[in-house]
């Protein structure tokens, strides 16, 4: 199966699908944090590691119309999440919020049979539609809280795999830093594995 991981630089979900035997490609404006196999600007293969998928550093909209079987997308939430509501008025005025909405909708409307779009609780529940489900890390082996919305097309709801004790809001408590936004966006390994196991199934 050909799986596109839109706006994923960490490679966590990409590599979970790659380990299941799928052709998994992550695309992000940032370089991947797991750079063993990187396609730079869509053309140059740097190095190869059989345990990891491919990363393309570039705009996902440039490749979204390729022949993908599934897309799991992590669009930027900076202008969409309710955690930044105090800046909404400014972002609405200068157009940043609308740009975020438009990008989200381009992913949602992509001509791909199976789609999951991940985002925190935010305005897309009203701008688009309510998410199909809201998951938490503690449902997948991580004793933390981080409500995450999933909008699904052609995919079943993700089933919890390992409900654990502990409800620490570690991500929320992170001190301000340049890396805070990047760290907040990385998918928990337990959730990535559940996606690959439940949605990847047998190799096609």
C-alpha cells in the first residue's frame, strides 16, 4: 500500500507503516528527524536505511495528486487550535487563520481513498465538521493527556491498544522554547503503531 504522511517531519508514523511492509513517504517543509533515507527537493537520494521510509522535504501539495492509497495528515495547528484562541482576532484580520483553514481543507478534499487528518481541538470542528473521534495517549500506552481529533474517510475509528494509568499533561507543561512546537507535534509511538497495525493490515 502507498501511504502518504503529510506534514510529518518526525518520521514516527511513516516508519511504523514502513515496518509493516508498506511504501510510506513523509512530506514536510522541514527535514526529517530520521534522515537515513531522504529525498531532497524530490530528486536527490541521500542515504538509505531499510528500517525507515522515505522523506521528501517540500510542499505536500506538489505530490498529493500521485497515486496514494492512504494519507495521514498532520496540518499545522498554530492558527486553528483553541489553545491559541487569544490570538484568533489578529489571525483572522491578517488572513493567517484562513490560510490554515484552506490548507486543512485541501488535505481533507484530496482524491485519496483513505484519509485521516489529525489536529488538536480547534475551530475545524465548526469550520469543517466534528471529528470522527478524539483519542488520548493514555489509550495507547502513554500515561499522558493530549486530546487529539481525527477526521476519517474510508477508515475505521482507531481502537485503544493499551489503556494505562497516569494522566499527566506533559506536553502542556513544556516550558516555552523554539523547539516546543516541534516537540508538541510529534506523534506518540503507541498511536503510530496502532495506526499501522489497524489501518495498514496486510501489505498490498
